[in-house]
C-alpha cells in the first residue's frame, strides 16, 4: 500500500490536468442536463407547454419530477461512477508506477462521460420511450380543471418511463462491454494501430474540435481570444510558472462572457433554485422492468461495441504516449463502471476519456484524476452544475476541450507512417458525418442522394465502428496485406447484414428493407421514383433508396473481399509486391523508395526538366544574360 501511495505525488501538470478533465466533463454534463430536460418533456411538446401556461400550479409536480430525475437520479449516478472510475484508474496508474519504478511519473487514464453513447441513448432511447409512454396523455385533451391533475400524472409516468428505459439500456450496455472486454487483446491483435487511433481521432476532430471552434466563433468577442490563447500557451509551450494554463483560458473566457452579457445575473439567480443537497439515489426501480429492451436492442449493442472499441483505442493511445495499461482490464473496468452508474440511476455511460497524451504532455500524474472525481462528486450531489452553467459561458470551456481533441488528432499522424495518411483521411469522415447529422444536416440541406451516403457512414455502430473498419481495410490495402484486407471486408459484410454498420437497428429480419434513417426523400402525392420505396418518417409518408438496404452493403463488402483474394493470388505469383512490414522507420524508407520509382508521369517531368536545362545551357552559350528585375 505504501508503495502505491508513493506514486501519488503531486506533479507540475496535475492542476492543469484537473481543470482540463473537469471542464471537459463539465461541458458534456451541462449539455446532457439541458437536453434531458427537453427530452423528458416530450421535446418541449407544444400541447404540454400550453397546459403548463394555463395551469402552472397543477403542473408543478410534473416539473419537479423532471428536475428530480435529472438532479436526484441522473447526475448523482454519474457522480458515483466517476468516483469508481477515477479511483480505479488512479490505482492502475500507481500500480504501473510501482511495477516500472516510475517514481510518480505515470499519467492516470482520464475518465469521464461516454459522450457519443450518452447522446445516442438520449435521442434514440430516452426520447422515443418518453414519447411512447406519453401517448395516453393526448387522450385527455382538451385539458380542463377537472382532468389537469390526471394529465400531469400521465406526463410524470411518461418521464419516469423514458428515464427508466435509459437506465436499463445503460446497465445492459455495461454488461455487454464487460463480456466483450475479455476479448480486448484479440481485437488489438487484428486491428492496425493506425485504425484504432484514427477512429478516436475522428471523434476528437469533429466533436472535440470542430464543435468547440464553432462554439467559440458563435460569440466572437468572448470566444476568439480564449481559443487562440490555447495555441499561444499550450502549443507555443509558453512557461506560465505555477499558474495553470487552463485557468488562464478559463478566467479570460468568464471575464469576457460577463462583460459581453453572454452570462447574466438573471440566469445565475434562476439556477440557484437547483442548488441543494440532492444526495445519492439508485436506479433499482428502473432495473426492475426490462420490457423495453427488445425495442432498443438495436441501439444498445452498437453502443456497447463502440464503447469497447473506444476503450481499446484510448488504451492504445496511452501506450503510444508511454503508459502501457492492460487492455482487457481497461475495457472490463469501463463496462463495470457503466453498470455502477446505472445502478445509481444514470442513463449515461462512462469510459476512459479521450486525451491521455494531452494530459501526459501537461505532466499530469495521478492526483489530477483523484481531485477530479472529488470535485465531480460534490458538485453532482449538490446540484452545483446548474449554477456553473449560468456563471461560465461555453466559450470559456470550449477551447480547453478543443486542445484535448487536437492533441489526439496530431498524435494519430505522428504515430502512423506517412503511407497511411490517406487511410486516416477516410477514417475521419464517419465522425464528420456523425457530427453534421447530429447537428441538423438533412436531405433538403444536401439536396441530392449523396445524403444517404452520409447517413450510411454514421448509422449502425456509429462513427467509431465505421471508422475502425474502413481505416483497417484501407491500411491493409496500402500495406498489400490482402489476406487481412479480405478478412476485414468479410467482417464488414457481417456487421452490415446484422445492422452493426450502416443501419439503425441490429436485426436480421428486415435486411431487404430500408430503415428509418434513410426515409428522407419526399415524393409528394406521386409514387416513389425508380430505385426508391415507400417508408414512413415520423409518421409521414416518404421514400427511401433501395440501395440503402443491408444486403446491398453486405454485397459490396463481399465483392471487395473477392478483389482482395484476387490480388492475393497475384501476390503469390509475384505479379504484385510483397506485404509491407508494420510501422517502422526502415519500412517507411523502403516504401518511399519503391513509391518513387520512375513512372510515366515522373519520366515526363524529368524530360521537361532536362529540356529546360538544355535550353538554359544554349542561352548561356549564346551570351544571353537576363537583366536584373526582368521577368522570366
């Protein structure tokens, strides 16, 4: 025990690390709390809003129950799993330090909210479950003095049903993550490092990078200066002494936010009503009813798969930065942490957080993780997050999140050989599509059938799984490892036909029918055009392309697998070069030399250059001399 405690030394970057990790989680929690309130209220249902305006006193119990589900159940549940995760990963860091005699020079894995999974559950499970349970509420319309109490009780039950469905889904996702976590080493053995890091880098670029830069420029007076201070003090490596760099960004953002009235006293006053001792509750009441699982298993399984992939990628990222944590232990711990959160009433999962190399660069150790869980726990059970949301503008937090995202993005390129850069480019695209679709991109905004391709990249197991698979295929194609490329193509075909990729649901029953996310094209009063079929989108008749069905994606990947097999045949007969070894300086040099062998294009360029040189020689021989300043 003493040896472990000796590893928990305060390091120069612990304060910086704490602020970055805390604010990163803070931004997610604030958005989740606001969004959950809207979702449990039926996405601010118009009829509900009208009734609340007409009968505010009678509807107050419903409003109070919604706040309880958020600040008494969901947020404290997150606080409990944050304690488990941060403490456990601090223990793992200390244990690694003892094993390698690092004398405290180990950075604990950052731990926080699984952001993609949280929003997936919010909008594809909690929202629909609430809306479905609220169906009987519409039977009481119009609402009068006589039936308003029944109407309020109906919405209370609907909100509880939505929250309960989320908690059960979260618990099941944790179980699946634990089971799949035991195969983590096997997944690592067959997954190229470039593919693992690229899938993580895509999320970093889109959600931690692009989204945060957009937040900054939405309020330019408040957002621009903190954004570029990050580049000055972090990437410019300016020495700020004992004063945390993240605190500089934070203070400047808060001052500008209040000066420009982005933050106001009225918002702070309103938020104080939520600040009180909510305490710790459980989700036992929700876990007693698993009847909603069949309805949402198509979301739960891909989220669990993506969570395991994310844990693997973060463990890989940490190893590249110098802290080699056991992969199986990391993935299993993440799943167990999610189960802990669900038991204490949160519908949002947690996992190893993106950005270990960034915390390593800050020289953070183990203490930052312990301080983070203590602060999160206190704020979570006291409802302080609502107050912070009112005081701190998003523009003060966004640059710190962006920094973490860009560090991961840069690490992917620094780790991968340059020949893999095109594969990285492909791997970033699913996350960009995910971000765009999550933020409102639709068929009308795109204006053509390309929209369905963007949907396909985002659907199924989400951007992480799609990025991992596509990047792995591209890497093996570049490395001329056709056997592995064929195996990944077959895996992609299997994922596709069962809905883990490119579809909304995990199912083999409707493989020949388009799923709801593809129902976007409106045909008006006429029938659907060729290669389209009828479908419903939120109850409205629309059309979906037949090309989007699972069997066509499966067929495409199987054809690709066949092409890999053909190239393997050519390779065995020496018509194609051999397999390139894995990442290494000499391997990269050899590849570069082979890639630069004369081709038709390079030979043409050489001929043009030779002719130009010959012309210059003749000109000099003839005594021609260019005057100073004369154009060539």
